C-alpha cells in the first residue's frame, strides 16, 4: 500500500471502528482486494484517455468502464452514480460517479458534489441490501483531474458523505482515497485534518476561500 498520510476513525453505536484514509500512491498498482473502486466521469463519457483514471483502469487493469456501463448491477445514472457487475480483477466492482456534464463545467459545483456523493452513499447502501459486499472501498481523488474541480470543494463534500456512509452502512469498514501527486495529497490531508478536528455542533461561521493552484500558499496562510 502507498504511504498513509491521514487516517481517522469513526466509532459506531456498537463500538466498531471504521476507517477513512488518505493514501499517497497509485491506486492501480495496488494488489489488495477492494470490494468497490470508484471512478469519476463526465456524464455518459466512459472511454479511456491518457490522463484519466478510467484510462489507467483500461490499460493497467484491463477493466473497461465503457463495457461495464452497458449492464450495471445498480443503475442510478439519473442521479449520477452506477455500480458495475463483478469483474475478475482485485477491483471486484467499479462504481462510477458522473460528476459533470461535458461542456457545462460552470455548473453549481458545491451543490452538484453534495448531491453526487450522497447518491454514491445511497448506492453503496443499496448494494448491501442486494447482497453485494462493500466492506473495502477505494477511489482516486475524484474531480480534481480532467474535470478541474477545486480541491476544497471536493474535500468538504467527500469527507462528510464518507463519514455518513461509514457510520450508517454496517458492512462498510474502510474508505481509502488515493492520490499520486504529493502536493494534492498533502493539501487533501490538511483539509481533512481541519474538518475532522472542527466541532460538529458550533455556531462559528464557516468561510470558504476559493483560490487557484497558483495562489495555494497565500490561501493556506489565510486559513491558518
């Protein structure tokens, strides 16, 4: 496994520990078995490209998301997520989150992310009802590649929905988020650490700072 930069534990009502991790490394090089590996795509666009995780799945793992999309096990594409039938890989099933519509990248990103990650959580829950194992889930940092969504938007929505999934889906034991780029992985670690350390019930007003990658140092100095 790659380098674990962050791990937080969630405790269920029966005392069970669930884990959310950030891992710096290449998910497609992992040999361990994951019940579900989640990728992102533009709506209806599943073909592999050189810089996409879907492309890496195709060339490195011989997994065609395009082919799997033709007969998914659970299909909620109208809400932006579907889950594949079982593969013969150590990535047993592929979940695909259709974050954006190609050519409409200026949509209301925070609302879209909250909705799509919520649908992901719902599909994982439905999978367990249908006897599909979702004990170990992994994903790359979705939306930060070709979609170009700013990291703070992704991190906030992802952390909260991952937390809810771990606390409400009995069979789900761990979620691992992989990122190859060292700087993105460290930035995600900082944001997750801040979220996990913040009081859940607080009257303190929250401020979101939108910034470009060129202004990252200035933005983080303000947030300290």
